[in-house]
C-alpha cells in the first residue's frame, strides 16, 4: 500500500479516501454493514465445506479426520456469522 509522508505523519491511500468522505456517509456505511442480510442454509453449508477442506489440506489430507474437520469448521463459521451479524437460517 502506498503511503505519503506529510509533516511527519504517515497517511495511507485508504485513510485519505475515508477522510475525504463526508462524515454522514461514513456513519451510513457503518449502519448498513451492521444490518446484513441473513446467510442462507446453502451459503452456510458452502462456507463450512470450504473451511473443512482447508483444515484437511493443512493436515495433508490424512484420512480419518473428516468428521472432526467438519464439526470444527461448523463451529468456526457459526462464530464468524455471529460476530458478523449474519445468522444461519
């Protein structure tokens, strides 16, 4: 990310873009992100499947841990959905 030094203060391009927005726009963006649409059951299942696959990949796809991977992935996805404001249907 490119940075610009201005009188001893480092400012990133993202910081400049955010500070260029009117304050009301930033507040509206935060409000919109707090009211996300719920995640469908199919989307949740796809997220769990991907997380379980990544767990198996890190382990080298050694067989015998499929259920363990799936259950851990479900817990991980559900925790992320709870934090993010989405809810599985």
